[in-house]
C-alpha cells in the first residue's frame, strides 16, 4: 500500500492509489498536468508499480513488455513531442516479469530548450499514477580507464552541473511555450511549495542503497560486469571540452551525461525509491580517439543495451516490497 505524507494511504478518483496526493506542491508549476493525468488514467488499465526511463539507444527494452498499452507524448496535454534521435517519445505500460511497469521511452532535455517543469513532468505523472519506485537509464561518457564503451555503471551518487546555458534565452525553433516559467537556473524544485510538497528534500542518498545491493547481486549471478560510481549531469547540448572533462573527473565523477539528475531530484522529492544506470557509449572528450558523435552513442546503445536490458528484467523480478527508501546506513 502506498503512503501519503502523513503515512496514511491516499486515494484519488476511480479508486486508484496515489501515494503523493493531488498534483500540488513540487509538481504545481503551471503545466496542465491534471489533464495529462486524466488522459493516462483513461488509457492505462492498471496502476503501475515502477517507472522505467529509457535513455538514448536503449528503447529496445520495450520489446519485453507484455499486455502493452502505448500512449504517445503528443497525445498527452502539455507534452511536446520528443525531439532527439533515439528517443521514441511515448509511454508504454504493461508487464515485465509479472510487475506492472510504466516505461518512458524517450525523455525531455534541457538542451532542447525545455524548462525543468517539462523535463520532470513524466516523473510527476508516474508518481500520481501510483509508482513507488523508478529505474532511470542513460547513455553517458566514461571518465575512468575501466569505463569504456559498452560498460555499465550503477549510480551511487551524482553531481549537478546543469547550470544556465548561453542558449537558455534564445527563441529557438521547437522551444516549449512554457520555457519562461522557471528562470531560477536548472533546478527542478524552485518556487513556492504547496500542499504536500517538501521545501528541502534530503539528497544525501538519492539512489536507494538496498536496490543498489540487489543490482550488484543480480549482476554477479548473471556474470554481467557492473561498476558503481558517480554520474555528473551537464545541460548540453555541446559535448564537454577537455578542460571540462578534467574538472569533472577531479570533482569525483566516473561518467558524464545530459539527463537523469533533474528527474532523480524530482523523484526523491516525491518519495520514490530510485535506481539508475549509465550505459557507457563513449569515452569523454580527450580520453578517446576521434571526435564524439551522437550516432556512436546510438550504435553502442543498441549493441550493448541487451545486457542492461537483461539486468533490469532480473532486478524487476526481485524488486523488494515496501516503499520506504534506504540510504547507506540501511
């Protein structure tokens, strides 16, 4: 049973469980999320347990979903179409290993001109549909010698380097009409807090420790090499300079990418248990041979994504009950 802020189970219309009450607090940022939520409830027959977000080149994971219901982003009020190659732009609801999941095939990025309200909207909607946990995947550049293309990194922590970008104030084609709503940098949670929102979410342990231990155990059983480390989130769209890569490495990061951090921050503010993986698709600038290219990201994702897919399927099968997140102290 999912729990509200006061520990009591809460319900919304149609008898669906909603662990986070009505769309208020940290999710109340001016987008028509109530209408979007109604659309998804009308289409999805069962409340999902877990949100699964697929990064660049990892969309093949939807092939293992059964009892599929598909809702395109363009069918959801307030949602723009996905605009990046390798991101299909839809929700796929169904069962993986007996668990009802909501798969987000494609995501929104700051580098597309979207504000935090849009980047984190799928997480808000998933929470209202009833999920108590989320698995995020992304394609990332490796920053250490052992993290070459095809490696998988289990995220233990992250660094938020998603500051303001010079393109923020340009009127770029395709920019979301709500791009002006949040001008307080890149953090997804500024502004007034209403209802059940939390003013200062605790990010000491953004990634659930017990779920990390489960992932490591499953990877060992399946003989899938799995490292654990820190992900650095940057806004993009430009790849990092060599000097930036050196600075990010010095800060302690093991991989760098252009997503995940705002979504995880929102998920934790909503009380979700979070697990995340980076599929290393290239070495960061200056650490490999040749120039970085998005097609390389997609190609490696397709070639190596099968191992991450198998790992996630096994983790879903062993996903623990209860919805209380756990930190390093258990």
